C-alpha cells in the first residue's frame, strides 16, 4: 500500500471513531414524561357558566370507563344558581367524525355539583369533552380538548 492510502485509511478511522477525543459532552439523559394534567376550569361559550371538572381516575385510561366530577357556577358572582340546573357530558373525536360508544349517566349532587359516570375513550387521540349546562330553555356548552395516549 502506498503511504497516501495508509494516511487516508488512518484519517477515515479517526473520523469514524469521533477523533479519539473525549471532549464531546455525553448525550442528554432522557427526560421522563409525565401524564398530561386533565381537568380544570372552563367557561361556557356565552360566558354565563364556570365549569370545573376533574376525572376519576387521573390520568384518563384508554379503553376503560371513567367518571368526571363537575361543578357548575355562575361566572357572575352576584347571580344565583338555578335550582333546576341540568348538566350533560359527552365527548367526541372531531377528526375521526365519531363520538363515544357509550352514554354517560350524570347525577346531580346539589349546589351545582354533578358526577358523570360511564365515560369511555375507546381509542387514543384527540378528544373534545362537552359539558352542556341547561337552565330552563337555554343550554350553553363548555368544551375542552384532551389528548389520550
């Protein structure tokens, strides 16, 4: 072999091994991922109601039923909570064009507190959760997006 060939091979070997230098920083350690925080406070579309919700269990499962605890209060602190206030809870995947395969049961617990049981996200992806607050003949929706893995 010619000396040029030997120099070329040595340089190639040096390049493939990172130059033999240990000055390069080590690769970063993987950052642990936490499940997304789900729940919180929403305002209805026309701004009349504040909806606070928390899933049970959290994080939300895929393919298993779960419940949601919901509190509804007027945004206007001076307004009184109607006695006949109703709530329905539903969810859908707009990008897929379908909703849940179940109908959750919502139970009023008094003073604007409700529990919805039997919700089911049967597949991962982006779900919109709908809280429809009905006062007499008027219904307002509060909604939020939830990412299920």
